[in-house]
C-alpha cells in the first residue's frame, strides 16, 4: 500500500521530468538546424578538446556526429 501512495505522489514529478527531457532533446536538435550552428559546435568541441575537457575518443565521436549532421544539412 505504501508503494502505491509513493508512486502516486511521485507521478507528477516523473511526468515533469519526462516533459523537460523531451524539451531539452528538441532544443538540442533545433540548435543544430543550421550549418552555422553546427560549425560553431565544431569549434566549441575543438576548444574543449584542446583544453583537456574531452578525451580523444569523445572528441572523435562528437566531431564525427557533427560532420554527419553538416553533410545532411548541405544535402537538404
């Protein structure tokens, strides 16, 4: 019985978190909707790597994703 009450009390919070995650994902996707935005993200990623904030594998994976996104945008 206690678990049911706990679940009911947490339901609004859980739903709110799902909505916030969806909004964040949408904002992230829209943030890379232009070539300029993607190029800026590439520069930002390079600076993070040079400062040591990203490992080489994180850097390579991110740059690869951004290049793919840039190619998609050029094809549109």
